[in-house]
């Protein structure tokens, strides 16, 4: 009976993981887009608006399917808090650099292309999680997280650029948006860590963990494909 209960619990938590991933996929086509009402409000602001940009940054993170999928992949097998802190900090640092730099320096890149590559970052992480690259792969997980963080930040920058932000108070608003993103990331990571800790607490076999990363991989391909199609249609 104990085995049956453990199996049911493990299956239930696995289904919860799958449901989270499928929800992310369902919202992936416009995962980086700013809601129309928020965009209209933000585009009219003149001067520093710390509260508005804090809110927008936090909302953008907790509703951003690409970020959630990638972060889930990053922490999927991490059991020590210091490892989570290290990789989350590297990701935060790198996407902050390109988020602020991309808007401040007015880097012009294709939003659809960047979002497609971000989708592939989810595929990469899931494939890495199941040992797809082998022990001799020259890129460490930390290096990969930092590199993909740069792309995630650039993706955020393209959406802010599309709002036509005022130059008045731009740096303050960018920093506020970035702080909001980090707060949203901490909140999202907290929820995912709780769910994963419950999931790990059940008896599982290797196939269950492979399925989890397989779902992430499929979701990443779907995410990338949707943006390739989106960019082609535009």
C-alpha cells in the first residue's frame, strides 16, 4: 500500500509539473509582450516612475513563459541552496546587463529571432539535464546559464524598446524595471523550489525524471517554433 501511495503521489506531482509546462507553452507565443493596457500607460509616462516599472518588471517575469521554463530547467536537479543561489545570481546578472544595455544603447535586434533562441535555451538546458552533452562538454552549466541570461535580457530589452520610452528618467525606469524582474524571479523560483522539493520527496525512477526534462524539451521547441513562425509572418 505504501508503494501504491508513493506511486500515486509521484504521478500526481509529475502531472503538476507537466501542467505547469503546458501552461507555459499555451502562453508562449506572446510571452515577452507587454499587455496592451500596460503598454499604453507606460508609453505615456514622462520622467521617473519607479512604482510603475517595478510592477511591470515583476509582472513580466511571473507571466513570462520562457523565463519560467528555463529557470525550471536550471534548478531541476539542484538540491543545495548555494547552487540555486549561484546559478540564479549568474542569470540575474547577465540578463540585467543586456536588459539595461540593450535599451540604453539602443541595440536593434529581431525580437522574434531572440525569442526563438530563448526557446532553444530551454531545449539546451533540458538536454543538458539528461546528460545529452556528455562529461567532456567544454561549457559548464554556470557558463551556459550566464550566456543564455544575456539572451533573455536582450529579449526583455526588445519589448521595452517597442514601447518608445521617454528619455526623461530612462535610466531610473530601466533600473526599476530590472529590480521588478528580479523580485518576480525570486517569487517564481520560490514556488518552483517548493514544488520540486515535494516532487523529489517521492519515490521516483529515472524514467520519470527523463519524462520531466523531455516535456521541457518539447515545450522549448514549440516555443522556438512559434516565434520563428511569428517572425516569418511579420
